[in-house]
C-alpha cells in the first residue's frame, strides 16, 4: 500500500516538474506566470503576492524630456536588468493620485516586475482638473522619448491610461509620427466623445443602443465640466452669478437668470441640469473654438487612424465616465479582430474594491487575468 502511495506521489511530482518546465520554457507559459503574479499584486483583497517574492525590486528614476509645451517630467520604473525590455507609456486621468501614492507605485512596480519599463508623465493641467488638447502632443513626444531609451525595445512599446488619460492616449495613438509603431493601447475607463460625456454629466443620463438610463455623475465629473464651462463665460458679472452655483448656494432667481448673457444662460442650464436632448443642443451652441478643442481630445474624431491593437476595459457602474463611452469605442472598431472589450463589476472606477458576491468576484478576476494576459503576451 505504501509503495503505491509513494509511486503516486512520485508521478504527481514528475507531472508538476514537467508543467513548471513547460511554463518557464515557453513564451505562453511565462506570460501565464507573469499575469498571475501581476493580478495578485494589484488586487488588494488577495493576500498572496508571489510577484514581489520571485522578482527583483525595480529601479525608479525621474526623467525630463522635451515636449510640445516645454520640458516634461516623468517617473520611469524599470526592471533591474541589462536587456532591452518591452515598455508602456502610462497616462493618469484628471486629478490623479500623487507620484508617491501607494496605488500608483504598486501598479508601476508590478508592471516592471513582469519585465516592462513604465513611464508615467506628470501634467500640471491634469492635476488642476483640466483637459488640455496640448497634452496629446506631449504624449507623442513622451512616447518617442520612451521608445529611444537604450533599455527599451522600440518594437514592443505600448500606450495605456486611466479615465481621461486613456482617451488622450488613444488620441495620441492616431498621430502619424507614432501610430505605426505602437504595439498596443490599453484604454481603461475613458470617454469616446468628449461632448457626449458632457451631455451625460449635464443631463445625469447614460445612453446607448438600448436607450437611456438615469446616471449620477461623480463630484469629480461635475467639477471638471464646471471648470471648463465657466471659463467660456465672457462677462465677469455672469461669472459672479454662476459662482453661486459652484459655492453651493441656492439657484438663481428668474430675474437673475434673465440678466445673464446668452452664453451665461447656456452655461447655467448645463450646470444646473437639463434633458439629454437640450444638453446636446446647448453644447452645440457653445463657441466653435471650444467645440474644436473637445473634438481634438476625442478618440471618436479619427478613430480609424489607430493602428495598434486595442484593449478596452470599463467599470460597469462607473460614475465618472459612463461605460457606454467605451462601448461606443468598441462598436466603432467593429470588424477589426485585434480589439478586446472587457466590462467589470468589481471595479470602483479604477480600483478593484467594489463589494460584489463571491461568484461575481471570481468571474471578474478571471476576466481581468485574460485581459492582462493579452497585454503581457504582446510584450
């Protein structure tokens, strides 16, 4: 009896050794192991973090590079080796966490531990809740800088972003200077059309092929909208009245609304809430220069110019950007076989911490694994 048990254990050990050899010896196997390590590293509720045990501490440095609006600043995290590594330019959204925020550092270090160089540029306008068209050109320059580093393989460089950052990265990926060189784009929680997003925030409505649903935009979403719209008001007297809304005071009286300029009335209606139809009409009446800027920061404007493989992910209950924005992005790319769309329930915008049932949680972890495996396999 003991001999049979011993033989069975030896057989199981041999099978385990063969599996490990295959995993380490093939690109697919190594990608699986790296993806497992990365997923466990970035989900806080998983206590085991093998990636931190079986990989060396990444190197971190601050770099400065020439960009379209002067000198850019970025943090680079990279593996501690002498190889040419895959790389990703990662752009955070508006009001991003700080450079030393534990989530930012953990994400960048985890990617570096899988063998990727990570470059995170920092933007003053994004920290001020501003969406600046100049950031697109800055991202193009940052991508070129990253691709030319001696420890980066220029054939394996991708773009990624979060929320607004992912949308600007997708626009940068349309630029003729770099679009043919980008290995992949990971688009997480972004918008497809900036003016559609404005209409959703103003009307508290999410809309898609199935129709319309009530939607409660976050304080950050409404703050970004307000910041952009108030700047459009030409008269200081109008701005003073509109500031009453921003400071949480009561709505304007009918007489005060009547005293506003036409531009002031449009902004007032957009900020105090209106129907989706009227919101769209009002947005279309805003200054042409502003509309041009919004088109310039929208992936929808020239989506056909994106050549890279595209991986889209979104929180199904996101209150910063409705998931319909990512769905429309995916639909616009129908017919392409190199586009992946994954929707999650356990993300709370960008953080995998929403309270869901165990089956939903396990399903989302599996979906996250498959999504990230696609990226790691490319690189």
